C-alpha cells in the first residue's frame, strides 16, 4: 500500500513524505510502519558500516538487532574517531561524490573528514525539497547567504538541484560580498536579488535586521535559519518586522547537511526519521534519557552508503519533545539546542553556550 502524498496528514509536509516511503495511509499508521522500516534500515546500515575497517572491528557480534531499543547495545562514535576517516569508508574512493573537511574545536589533531556518494546527497536533496516547500514555490527565487554554500555539491548547489525542477531559482551572493563583511553589502545584494526566501545563519539575519528594521527586503516572504541555534527573540522580531514566515533548521555535515526542520507551528524540529535516528543520552553516555529530558544528541545515520555513522555523539544538548505537534504530526520532534558539551582533557564534561556554526562547516 502506498500513501497518497499529503492525504490524511497535517500541514507539515515531512509526515506525508515519510508516509510515502513506508506506506502509511494516515497519521495513525505512520508511527508503527515508520518504526518497522527504521528497524529494517538500521539492520542494513549496520551491515553496510561493517564494510569499513572501523565498524568491521567494533560491531562484531552486535548486529543481530531485533528491536530499535537494542540500539543501546552498540558503542558510541565520537568526533575524534572521525580523524581516521578512511577507516569509516564503505565504498571505493571512486564512488565518493563529495568530501568535506571539518576543522572544529571539539576534534584535536587532524581534522575530521566525511564522504558522501551521489545517492547520499540525493536523499538530502529530497529532504531539502520537502522542507523548503513550506517557504518557497514555483516561480520564486531563493537566496542562500551561508558562506561557502556555493561550492559544488554544497548547500546552495544541493538546493538548486532539489528545487530547480519545481521551478525555484536558487542564487548566491558573489564572493566579494561575503569578503566585505558586515551586513551592508549583503543587504544591498539581497535587495537587488529580490529573493522571495533566504537561507541564512542567525548572525547574518541579525545583521540584516539592522539594515531592514521596519520591513523586510523586497519580495521576501520566507526565511530558513540554519548553521547556528536561532535565538527565539530574534526569530520573533524577524516575523513581526518583516511579516514573513521564519523556520529554524537543525543540521550537521555529519547528517549530510539536512537533519530536522521546523514547521509553521514552531514546536520543535521534525526529523528526517528514515535517514537519521536520534537518541538523547546523559553526558556520561551511561543512559538513554526519556522523552522530555535534556542530554546529548546522538545520531545514527540510515541509508548512507559512503560513511554510515552509528551512535555518533554530536556534542549538542537538546531534548526530544513529548506529545504530538500542534500541526498534527504524531512523530517525535527535537527541541532547540540548549548548549554544547565540552570534554577538556583530564576534566569533567561541562555544558557551554549554544554551538556556533554546526551546520555548514565545510570546505
């Protein structure tokens, strides 16, 4: 049985998208069929992961999983582990479409690297198309302001590939605009671009708000904030002054950029649950926490070919939100990032202010 896209589901398009993949006809069936498909995908993910030398050694005897709850039997993966990225590679280097190098404060020594096949990126393109359908439609223009996003198979390129067939034009500022710094040059470019929607980091949006304090740039009717946690006050100011919808996105390069996005109800991030499993664990990693309690976000990527990640500790602090969303979705949602976990050598872990630049640190 295949669900008709949009039939019997609320206004959040991710539910209908997920239903189409797992065959749910309505929102009552969706959680059950989704969990069944997640288990199948988890088992195939573990088999794929074991093609690499890292998981080939670490997951021996751990792959006979019969329920999602048994995910807790598996060891964690850390950012430091990814320094030896070649040990994670599960395909030939000729099959790698995109390599991303991350220089982060959380990883000592050489930077971590992540590989993606075209199929890995294709699933992100699908997610982008569904999520952005809440903000932009055929005949409109989307401006991607994130620095570095214009690189081949970067964020802007993936959005262009995802939305081009739907009649959405994707544009990016020229490099000299970013190099100029400040919001003035970017504001002038954005006004000339007459974009209907923008994808930008909160710091960029705050700067643009000083340039457009009373009304939004010409034509603007939607904003997607990404790369950093969006302060609630800034989000509300943008909605009120610019009179447009503002949605927040939670994404990491480790999740092939896209992970979870808000809907118009603004009650947490809807997760692409057939591509990412989310757990919340205590800082020590000893226990998986119940829904509603804050802890470290741990992800397991599904349907990834090049470098599947199993129980990857993101260092972000958040919670899974209880109850259904006001949009009608019965699925779990991730709450806002509350901070970052730092683990200094020889000291106890501590939680610091919300992360900066989590989503698009790539080169």
